[in-house]
C-alpha cells in the first residue's frame, strides 16, 4: 500500500503506462484482500482506501482524456486560423 500511496501523491506526474500499472496494482491488492475470509477492521479499512485510490486514478484518466480533447481542439483551431489566413492572403 505504501507504493500505491507514493504514486498517488504524484498522480499527475505519472506517465500513462505508470498510471495503468498503478491501477493494476490497486486492483491486485484489492482482489487479494477481498479473497480473505477473515476480514478485520484493518483489512476493510484498507479495502476502502484502495477503492478511494481507484477512484482517484479513474478521475485522473478522465481528466487526461478531457485535456487531450481540449488540446486537440485548440490545435485544430490554431491550424485553421493559420491555414485559413494563408489562403486568404494568397488569393
């Protein structure tokens, strides 16, 4: 759980591959705890913390997707302005 917490502290700095690996680690650790028959308060608390961590990773993935779409649109707008401006001056 310590490695997961360290990665969560620098969530926005992680590469897409690191983010995916973090998500896999969270799910693997959760599955390990979920399969235990004797669930103590500590185990259940850790499961809750892992669920919160998973939510944070999913939110970061969504934020990155939105940002990529926005950047793509801004790039298209800039290209349109440049290309549109070039065509007007050539005519």
